[in-house]
């Protein structure tokens, strides 16, 4: 995306400052309701709530500014913003299936996507097949006559496995299947799946879009026809749109998005260089590192990789990993990523101690998010935490 286009989207698009006293920051339209002077105008909005402001469960002026910016960043016709990433996932899938349909999903998707596939959709007769998404032939074999959706997450958020988005989009289009891709890892600044043929793109705006760990939201982009379909049904019925105040926080986050990603990218490389030479680290997993097995595909699809990486720690006992994580003084132990603060989360936190097996590489993974702190500050914290293990 040309720099001038990005600057226009982040600073001007959707902002009609003459309508609100030439204020530089847009107002928070914290109103649940909107009034009409003409019965005919009210009738028109009853017939099509996507056409004007009626009730903030649907459209809201502050949210409208955000929608325009996020759609433009993705290169999409339209956008919906939800009260969480999980809501965006649920709405995008639920809108495109009915009883008896089949879904093909990349293996080990985001937790709440998998819970939807495993626990919720089977109650409505919808089955899901999981595949190793690194090979296009796995998708080809998994498609059935009743397959309606292919669900992707590229890169995923632990080992950062990629899918060939262009190849899968072409395959799905030939079969009349809707494609959905979770782009939370890259953001629209570093990957634009719609330009590669994907039908709908979602992301957790809680992460880099918000950027300050103070808002939970989800983004879904696609054609205007698809967004209206979802708005008229899933969004309005479930009432899971974003609030005006949270939309305003996300607009604020967008202003500094490029600068934050640039800073995080530089710091992440320094942290990776440190970790790769540390004797307690068996492997560093990062999509744009020279050691990454899908590096060529990553370079084709992504222009950056932000601050999320995984280390495989050399450990014979779970206690060693626990000691490292609990010894960190500045890097906090928490889920998510994309905020100002650096984070770490051990994979073994999802295991009972009796289930830990050092022979399983996955059990020794620690996901690290590099935030906006100085590289030396983070490296020193990790150094003393490693020292505490021995």
C-alpha cells in the first residue's frame, strides 16, 4: 500500500470534521437511539437498517468512521466491527452454513474458533474436517459435495504455519466455497488476503489495531453484499456490534499503528538474535526468520511479521519452564498480544503437570510477544529468568 494512501486512511478517511466543529479527534456518539422528523424516513430505515442510523446495536456514526478505515486497509468493499474477535469468527461462519453443511478448517485454529467447530456447530448438524494447512492437496482431499466454508488462519499463533492463500482461494472459488482467513497475526499492513482472492478477512482488533490492551473487538471485511447479509442477520440478532467508545479507542489506535509496528519489528529482530544464540533455547520460530520452513511462502504473502515469536526451551522438566516464566520481572505472563507491553505464555499452562512430556516439542514452547519496550530491557529480563532455571 503506498504511504500516501495509508496516511490518508489513518488520518482523514471517514472523518467529516466540518460536521463536528472541525474537531481533530472525532466525537464519541454515545447514543443508543437516533430520531426522525418524517415517518417516511423512519419507514425506509425499518425496511433497510443498513441504510441509516436507527439504533446503535446496528449503525453508529463513530463506528462508521472506523468501518471505513478498516475496510480500506484490507482493500475490501465493506467492514463490520464486533465486540470481540470471537464474535467476528462466529458471525462470518454462521452466516454461510446451514444444517447438514461441511466446513474445512486449518488444524489447531484459535481456541474459540475450534470450540465453535467442535461444540456448537455439531448441534446444528454441521461437521468440520481439520487439515494440515501447509499443503494444498490436504484441502483438495477434504472438500466434500456439501462443503460450504474453508476456514484459514495464516500464520497461526503458535508455530506460525502458513497456508498458500492464493492457491486455496482459487480452489475454493472453483468449488463455490466461501473462504475466511484470520489475519490477526499480520494486520492489514503486513498481509492483505483479499488481494489474494480470500472472500472474508477477520482479525482481533484487541491486538495491534487497539494497541494499548484496553479494548476488546473484532473486525470482519469483505464485499458489501456479504457484510450486509451478516449485518441484517447475525450482527443484529446477536447484538454483538462494537460500542461507540470502543470504536473511538480503535480509531485512536490506528493513528499510531504503522509506527508501533515498525518499532516492534526492529526490537523483535534484536530479541530473536539474542534467543537464537542462547544455550537454553533449542529453537526460535518466527515466520520471517531464515530458519523458518515456509520462509519462501512467508515472503510471498507477508511484508512483515510484527512481534510474536515462539521459543522451544531446552528442558527436561516442566518445572524449568515454569521457573523461567515466573522469574520474568518485566515481561508479563498473559494471553493475547499486540499491546504496548511484552508478554509470555508457556504452552504447558494448558497441560496438567502429569501430562507433560519433554519429548514433545510443543510442550516446551513458550510464546513471546515483543512490545514497545527497549530491546536491552527485554533481553536483560530474559537473561536473568534463564539464569534462575540453573
